[in-house]
C-alpha cells in the first residue's frame, strides 16, 4: 500500500466511524467529519499532510500525490 492509498483510506474510515458515532450517540460527532474534510481540503491546497509525513517516517512507500 502506498502513502496515498493509506491516507485516503484512513480519511474514509474516520468519516464512516464519525457517522456511526453520530447515529449511536450524538450529533456532535459530525465535528470529526468536518475536521477530516477540512484536513483533506487543506492538504489539497498546500500539499502538507501530517498523516503522510508520519507514514513516510514509518517506511511506507510513497505514492504520486505526497512526494
């Protein structure tokens, strides 16, 4: 798995988890969904992604988007 796929997969899992938590507990969990979306938007504009930096340090092979 490349860094690109791992970052996007992690973001998708976080959105799904926040939706489930919203349905089970409280609408406040939608804040997590908003934060994930804002992080993806910020990464698209700046190219800075903390998760990609961490995965790179852990030795995950780079993909095209986060070189």
